């Protein structure tokens, strides 16, 4: 790495690059039941980490009465599991989805069953999958007609033969923007935290879908007869831009469905914590957070220096976690089911969000 100061000390820039090769990483591995134990912590993994960190600090002006500084930061880390004592994968966090160390993948990926998709699922999941996927892009959703899996006509099929990576809780990059401005004895400062990429498993949403208490379930189709033609309101086909966008294929593609309990509770793929299918609950965990904004004032009048025997008395009020901008449909993408005990994170199941707080502080300086 290196550090550079320039523009007469009005700016500085630092960069760090690293590559770490870890052998004998400790993981909890399963043991034979005949030993009397179900698992053992042992030196079992070889893991690589590489990344870079950059920071830029600018001080446009600094005078006896005013000062302004602004800083930017950006960082990225990429991990790769090379070996796990000969195993293909090991569970590293107990959550609503399997968080695993998987050979050849980043540490902590979500590993499980999803919906049948072209190029991702085992070709034997449903008869004729290869033919249905011919010429279709990878990830195309297979829709059945009720004859090739347990799904109803017009519904997607769930995987059962082969698990795959469903998401990666590790962000693509993180960053921050901070700034402070001082005018005489008043100082205003703020900090934005940024996370780009990474996924979180929203088990809370899946459970509420099943209970029929999630806001999504308020919009239910109303049917007055036995056929779809008698249904009004929430009627869709998979692949619709206003329902479930993306390419679809299969004998049931284009089938209109009244969406309600048949999807959220009875489809076998939507209520993620209560089925073997976890894909539906995986969401983008990107966010921008107003981490802190504060206002301070420094008193150095005679009543402070003579009356209290202090050089200054500093008063500060700060608000923390005041606002989050995110596409995540849960309460907070910055959460983890196991809290501080989580090795990686990425699971939300009725978790508490980050606290929002107002802090008032007084500093006494001799």
C-alpha cells in the first residue's frame, strides 16, 4: 500500500492491496455418531482472501474561523474456499438457509434448493427440461402444466435432486462518504455508509406469506367460480413484468393464475422457511445509510475557564441510523439471525433492525 499527500496538505490519498492465504482454518466438521459426538472443531480449511481499500480526504479550506473537510472510502474483499479437508461443503452458520463453506466458492454462500431453471438445475429434475430450455438464456424459469412435478398448472417446479448456490451474503464492495464543517465554535458533521451487492435470506417474509399476514398477501384474487375466467384482481402469469418478471419456458408458460393462498402457502416454493425451496426469499442486501449526523458547540467563555476551571466545554447532539435507502423488503438489510455470533450473516428471521438513536454528550476539557 501507499499514502500520498498533495495540494499543500489539502488532500491525501491512501491505497492498500492484499492477498491472504489461510491454511488450517478452524471449522466445525461432522463426526461419526459412534464417537459419541456429532461434530468436532478442527483445522479443516484452506481459504484465500484478496482485496483492496482506498481512501481520499480533502480539506478545501482551513482558516481560524472556518474549516471544511470531506472524505471518501471504498473497499472490496473476495474470498475463495480452496479445500475443506476433502469435503464438498460444510455448514458454518445455522440459519433459515444453509450458510456454508463450499469448495470453489466464496466463504458463506447460501446453498440449497431453488426453483427449476434452465442451465442451473439438474436436467433430470423434470422430464423434457433440456428440450424446453433449448435456446433459452441461463436462469429461465420452468413453468409446469401440472403433469411433470407436484406444482399446479402454471406454477414453477421446485428442485429436489441437486442443491446449488442461491446467493452470496458478501457485498461486492463497501464505501463511505463523510464530511464536517466548522464555523467558529459550531461544528456540523455527517457520515453515509454504503454497501453494494450481497444477498440476504428474508425468512420473515416467507413465514408471513404462509401465515397470510404479509402486506403482499393483501392483494388477493377474487374468484366467483371454478375457472380462472371467473377471477378478478390479482391474476397473473409468471413472466409478467408486474408480477414475476423474467424469461419463462415449459408447457405451463403463459397460464394465467389467480394469486393468493395457492401461491403463498400451497405452492411448496413460496413460504421459504417452511419448505425445502429457499430461492424465493433471497433478496438484494444493498443499502445506503445515514449512519450519523451531529451538531456540536464548544464553550470557552470566562464562566467556563474561571468559573469551572476548564479550558473548553463541548456539547454535542447526534442522531444515528436515521435513514436507510434500500430495495430490501424487510426491516433492515444490515441484520443477522445469529447477531454477533454469526460468522458470515445473511439470514433474517424476525430479527430486530439496527437501533435508531439520539445521543447527547458533554465533554469537559481541562
